[in-house]
């Protein structure tokens, strides 16, 4: 089986690639595990190939049709479409966000349509598709009302994926990912970057700025569970998805104060005291428009799950990243 990951050099792309290579198989449309013979890691920057001969690294701009024609052929049966401009950057650069998050998503679907073999396409959407005056608990079918350009771009791409699936051009599925935390590495341009920073930096012996109030409620998922969900999502039977291809993924609903308390429980007072509170109205406005409580029963019925507590997420991060608490 030939598999493509767009955004293959990114945070989730690289982790997903490693996990797919370790598994070696992916279920096809009949539910039969197929050996992964080629894994194309496509990104605007060069992805790591892990020294694995099944990996083909492709570098190019996803908004160019000729580039998509190079990376998608009639043998590409499974596509994880992760390439994106993250929320903070899409808000700062309207044109770039529209070009990559929306125009390129449509171009990718068109390229699949032209190929004519209806590949499975998994698209990563976001909690940012919701906003405004929301009910206490957000359900899969709560009306979309994005309050950022990133959220609007993701929402439109979701609708396109549903329609291209209904028409039989692709076999699509959309996972609305909670904010991923704890994300290793450096802060990024996402408005939610602090949701990892306030755990990662203090565990590293460094100060971290928290730009939102402690009462701010977030919807979080660990990198481990995110990757597990992407693979399970791609392998879902199209029959059970029917004409509604979008799933809100299970996550953990937690306030920033509860996150800090979990950090204190797991790593101690000295570590938790490294958080510096410095409200930033721009970040508060974006993050504050995202809902914090969810009904994810549809995804749970389909076998998708999250950790039970944020303390478990922190413990998983410490284990995966081999952190020595200082
Ligand atoms: N990490 C999260 O908290 C989170 C939450 C919700 C949704 N998502 C979505 O999940 C997906 C992956 O997220 P991530 O955290 O790995 O982000 P990331 O920024 O690490 O990865 C995105 C990748 O897209 C690539 N890209 C950008 N412009 C491109 C272009 N013109 N051509 C080709 N590639 C291009 C980037 O180089 C980057 O490697 C994205 O679609 C994101 O919107 C992530």
C-alpha cells in the first residue's frame, strides 16, 4: 500500500510516520491489513526519512497543482492531509492561511478526483471551527461558527471533504483534534502554544509564560493518543461514517488552573512555580472563543479514546521524552 502524509515534516506528521513504519500495515477499504510498501512524506521543508527505505521524501508547495500531481498517483490509497498554517499564523497572515488551509485542501481533493480511484483521505480539523454563543456541551452537530480565519478555513475544508466523499471522489474522514498537549520541542505560532509550554518549560527547569486566565478551559489530547486516533480514523469503515464524515475526537476538558495543579501533583511545587502569569488579550480572544466541554460519544462508539486525566498526560510526556524532573 502506498501512503501519503502531507505536512510530513511537521510535529504530528513525523510522529505518525514513525508509528506507521513501526506497524508496517494499514487497513484497506475492506478492513484487510495491507503492507505499507511506500510512505511519501511531503512537506515544504525536508522531512526526516528515518533511514527507512520505504520512505520517499518530497519537498514542495502544496498549493501548486503540479506538486500535488507528483505526490498523488492512482496507487496512493491512503492520504493523511496534515499540512497547514497554524492558528496564530493564519490569523496574522490572511493570504497564506487561505492559500494553504483552504485553497490547497480543495486542490488536493481535486487531484484525487482527477486520479479517479477514490483514496481514503483523513483531514485534521480543529476545535476552532466552533465559537460564538455556544451551548454548555458541544456536540458533533453543533453549528459551526468559527471566530478566527484558521477556524473558518478548517470549517470550509470539512464541508468540501464531506461533499467530495458524498460524490464518491474520495473516501474522506475528518477528525477535529483537541489542542495537542504536551507537545515537545519549541513554542510555535499556534495561539494554543502555551498549553504545552506551561508544562514543558517548567519541567525543563525554565520559566513559562501563561497568557490566559487560570479559569480558561481547554480541550486537550496527548500526542500519543492523537497519533493512535489518526490511524484508527483512517482505518474506520466508510459504511459506519455514512454521509457525516466529521468526528469530534475524545479529549480531556481541563482548566488552566487544573493543568497547573496536575503539574504540581506530578512534578512538585518548584516546577509549578516556574509559570509566570502575563495575560495577552490577542491570545485570550482566540483561545477564549474555543469551547471547553464536549460530547464525543460518536467517536467513542467507534473506538476512539483519550487519557483519563491531565496528570496521566504529563506522566506520559515525562516517560516518552525521558524527562528528569529538576
Ligand atoms: N497540534 C495541534 O494542537 C493541532 C490541533 C488541531 C488541529 N491540528 C491540525 O493537525 C495538523 C498537523 O498539525 P501539527 O501540529 O503537526 O502542525 P505543524 O505545523 O507541525 O505541521 C504542519 C506542516 O505543514 C507544512 N506546510 C506548511 N505550509 C506548507 C506548504 N505550502 N506545502 C507543504 N507543506 C506545508 C509545514 O511545513 C509543517 O511541517 C494541521 O492540519 C493542524 O491544523 C493540530
